[in-house]
C-alpha cells in the first residue's frame, strides 16, 4: 500500500502539471510534501500504531489491550459526541487552528450520525476511536474521524447533509445500472476537489466503485470541504492523503 510520502510526491507532480493554476497552492503543496516526509518518519518511529494505514487494517482491540492511563478512561466515559468535540478541538489546536463551539458540535454530530445508522457494524463511531487511540499525530486523528463518514454501498444512500457536502462531485447514471460517475471539475472553480481527485488518481467521468475507493474518496472530499475554512491547504492535503491511504485491497 502506498505510504503518505509517496502520495504527497504524486500530488506534487499533479500540481506541477498546472492543475492548481495557483502559485500559492503550489507553495502550500511543497510545504505539505515536507510535512508528509516528517510525518512518515514519525509514524515509522512510532510503529504500526502511528500509521492510519496500519491502524485501519487491524480490527478493534479488546479492553485488555487498551492503555490503562487515567486520560484514556476519563475520555471513554464521555459520550461519543462529546469525545468527538473534545478530540476535534484539541487536535485542531495542535495544528494552530481554532473554530467556534457551534462548528465543533455540528461536525461531531455529523460524524456521529453518519456512522451510527443501523447498517453500520464494524465501521461505527467506536471504530474511529479504536484506530486513533494510539496516535499522537493530530492530522492522523482528524483523518480517522472523517475517513468512514461515507460507506455508500453499506448505507444504501446519502443523508441530506452528506448530499449537501458532496454537491457537484458525482452523478448517478441510472438507466438500470446505477453507476456512480465522477463529474468534470474546473480547478479554478473548485481547487480542493481537483486536488483530492489528483491524490486519488481519478479523472472526470470515471466510474467510482467501493473497490476503487468510492467511500474513501467521498469521505475525503467531505473532510476537506468541512474543514476548508479552518485549516491551511497543506493540512487539508495531508488529511486527504491519510484517508486515501485507507483504501483496502490494493494491487500495489
């Protein structure tokens, strides 16, 4: 599976081909690439627990393997929504960002609702805490919160707020096939969407399926759109990269 540094390199090449049409974005991409290398080294030093790719590939751990420190147990007593609010606030602060209490509550409720419908089993709200509890990296933790907000083939449809966040991203070609096709994107009009498409290696008109990253792509788009007004571009790129790294069953 591709690591964060190599995906950042792919994104840099994507940007170099002129897709961003924005010098400031190119500068941000360069910063993101450097951050990716540092994050990759940090994750390697921390072991499997420091990589969202590695964390996503293992099942939830049992109570016996959980850390016994007071902080973990105190957090575990909070409601899921409260834990998401606290986690978002703390990890945004680590990135030098802040937002309103209203936004934190809105985002936490969105994540909770997206992962709490009856069709969810393993990919439920508890899953985001199971895979992120050993990480200290704010980008990995925020990515974990958003990485499974869309599970299209399991949930069966999008909620109204999910549809709102994904407006203009894809079209469902009905006529008996129900194929999901990626809409054309103009980088001058939607730079973030163009960037995420580039990170995932997608092109306009491409059919999206669960096996090729449909759920991860839509989750990444939602993450960067939700956080667009709060985080810097290099942080948004990093989050999209982390979510992309959770695509299972890769040929490479």
